[in-house]
């Protein structure tokens, strides 16, 4: 093979491939434009905002912002419960009282920043001069951060937000709630079961509300062998706020 033919073949091969950072693209995988072309394109297209590589940067930014905002938070407890709980509910009153008690004990309160139980816990902490944190989430039905949040962080991604609830809390207090509350509850139980977190109390407030769940765990789930008795015993179920606070305040 002559040198001219070899050079021609090399040129054809390299025309058919593109190096994009550490990624090698060939044939149909080669984009029609380069990154710089798209960067300098003034046509106003915003499709690049929704590509997976850009999402990685957004996800990274959420973790960085969350870690930066909460790094000096100090001792805190995450409080969960229904956003639909009304101010005249006994559970709203209890969550507000709990927020106040935590503040008086020098413990911050972290919630999802919304209404209902979240608002009540934030309100109690705020009015008592404590640290009141809200970790909001972008939803199709927008919920504004409740007015009792002094330190608020908004998230696009549930998993980044959930990391903050666990990383910066010494435990969870869970009031009656729905799917979102159950999600946080079982996330904490899974982390404790797999020993990803240790010394992490999970307190359920409202014995009547949680009775059916506890009975189901002890009967169907435990008897099926899907969990151990220790997994159920890890849950503290009570109607006594003194007992709740005692889980987090050294005697």
C-alpha cells in the first residue's frame, strides 16, 4: 500500500469520528455541530439545558448548595408530616409545641418547608428563637416556603433533598402524613436496617394513626420473614412529646 493511499484512508477514518472530551464518537453518533458551535449559537435554542450531562451539573450544584447552606447547622431533627394538616388540628398544635421544645433545647428543626405539620414545627422553632430550616422541592403544584422558615433551600431533585434530611439530622420525628411522609420514614428505616446510619432514632407521633402500620409490620411483613423483629422494634411510637424530646436531648 502506497503512502498516498494510507494517508487517504487515515483521513477518511478521522472524518468519521469525533472526540468529545473523554468520549469517542463514530459514524451516526457524531453530532452535526460541535460544543463550541452550540455555545456560540445565538438562535436561542435551550435544548442543551435538558441533556443528561447538564443534569449531572445541576445535581452536583444542588449537593454543593445544600452542603454549603447546612454545614454549620449544628444539632437538628427532621420533622415530617402531612402538608394538609390544618392549624386547628391537635397534630398541628403538637408539632408546633415540639418545634418550640427543640429550640429551647438548642436543637434545630428541619422540615420540607411547606404547610401543615411542616409549618407548625418551623413556627414553634422560629417563635422560640431556634433554628428553623426548610428544604423545599420543585413540584407541578407550587408550594411556597412557609413564612416560619429562617433558612430555606430549594431543590429540583428529591434524592438530593432527601440526603440533606438525613445528613444534617440526628433523627426523625414523623407525624401523621401521606405518601411523602411514608417515603421519608421508610428511607430512614432502610438506612438504619442496612447500617448506613447509626444511632438514628425514628419516632412516630400519634399511636392511633400508626397502629395499623405497626400491626401490619409485626404480622404480615415479619411473619413473612421479610424483616426482623429488631427492624420493628427500632420504631418508637408515642403520644408523649416529653418522650419524643428525650430521644434527642441527653438526660
